């Protein structure tokens, strides 16, 4: 590697590392907001730590390509503004030699992105889903928050105004568990406890309306025990396409092709389209790395003074256009007639064509 190529590559890697740190911090703020909500829901501390750990790989899908784009724009716009690009040209240096190492770095990170998107991110999705299910399994009574209607329990809604320890005050229970009748139970206070997966309410100064399905009317009692069965039973988790790794998703798509032959044609195509679009989406997100490098370098060369401001603005426009197009097409995965799994590659093709045009104009 020549000295000038090493100089450009070192500048590029330094800018990439700093940009990646800043972008990771920004996206982590959003993750912290989710974690705060989980804390309010009563998720155990150990589960929250696991949630933070498995949430990090998904941020790489965005931070790595964006950091490459920002670093390519800033480094090459600085070289252009300081007339270093002009000096290289006057010395007969081929700019493609200068660009090849950042592009190689983009290719390496694209391969790494493919592995992360196909193997690590789906696993992190699945783990986070399991962690969130702990809210209904491990926290038990912490689900009960005063001042809001709680509908986490199957067949029941619960409301109370105040809570002191395990005591609830001004309690209202709406029981929809029986098909024949819906009951409203009011109590001045209630002692709440758990028995396995059941929530037990020992209520005092109670009013029940109606008494039973075959006994209409209102009953009043000093004490009444009401059991909400399976209130904190572990939820059955259904694996989605985004939870499946490379081999699993390919096998799932193949199985859908074989197992949906009895369905109407339109429904069969829709089911297949959803799986195929998710599969291709992972490739498109990974290829953003090499695409952004190829676009960022010639754009940076064409930028003149005040390169930092212009570079950031251009990088924002390029990234928004790319990801908005991807998100829009992905939202159409239920419309197989549009071939969304193929349309996903439009932003990749557009970036490559745009980069080829800019590089040719910059040489």
C-alpha cells in the first residue's frame, strides 16, 4: 500500500469510528426510552440488562452504513477543499487507487452485515420477545398500577384508585370470563396475592352485580374472594419471519411453497411474498454499507468549502432516500403483484448507478 493510500485509509477509518460512536449513542437513546418503559412495567433488572445487550446488534444495521457514508463525505470533501485531490491529479495519481481501500472496507462491512442481519439480529429479536414475556410471568403483582384500567388478564378488566403494598383501594372488577353473563364487582378494598398463575383478590365491603348467570340481581357482602385464573400464565410466543435465521427462513419459505397449495391463489402468493420480502430485506440493509461508500466519496470530492455542513446535509438526504424507499417497499409485502422482494433492490441499483456516474465525472 502506497503512503498516500495509507494516509487516506487511516483518515477514513478514524472518521468512521468517530461517526459510528456518535450514531450508536444517538440510537441508544431510543433504546433507553424502551428500557424505561420496561422498568415501569416491572421487568426484573437481570432481564433489562439482557434486553439492552441483545438490542445492540440491531443498531448496527443502521449505524455502520450511516457512519461509512458520513466518513466518506467528510474525508473526501476535506481532501477536495484543501486541494489535496487536485494535487493528486497533478501528480498523476489515479483516484480509483485512493477509493479502492474505502470501498474494500465497505465490502468487508457488507459481508459482516449479512452475517449480523441473517444470524444475530433474528436471534436478538427472539430473545427480546422472550424477555418482554417476563412482564406477564415474573412480575406478577407489579402489573397492577393504580389509576388505569388493566386489561392484561384474560376475560377480566381491573381498576383501582390507590395501592399500598398488596392492598388495593376502591376496586372495580369487570368479569367477562363467562359467556352467559358479564359481572361488575366493586369493593372498598382488596388484598391481592398469587396462587401459581392465578391472582387472588380477597375483597371487603363488596357489591356484585349480578350474583350469577342464573341469579340476576345485586349482592352485597362484607367479604368476597375472587380468583382470576391463569392471570400470569406464560404467554405462547409465535415466531415471526424476523425471528428466523438464514437457514430457518429459507426452509420456512420452501415449506410455505409446498404447504399452501390448497389455499386460494391470492392468499398463497401473499404468504410467500411476506417471507420472501423479509429475506431480501436483510440483504438490502447489508448492501447499504458498500453503496453509501461508493456514493459518499465522489459526492465529497465535488463538495467545496464548508465541507462539514454540506457533507452532513448530503449524507442525510442520501440516507433518508435509501431507507424511506426500503421501508415503503417493505410495507407493501402483502401485495405480491408488485413483487416487493424484487423492488427492494431498486435503491441498491440506484445507488450503484448514481455512484458510477459520480465516480466517472470525478476522475
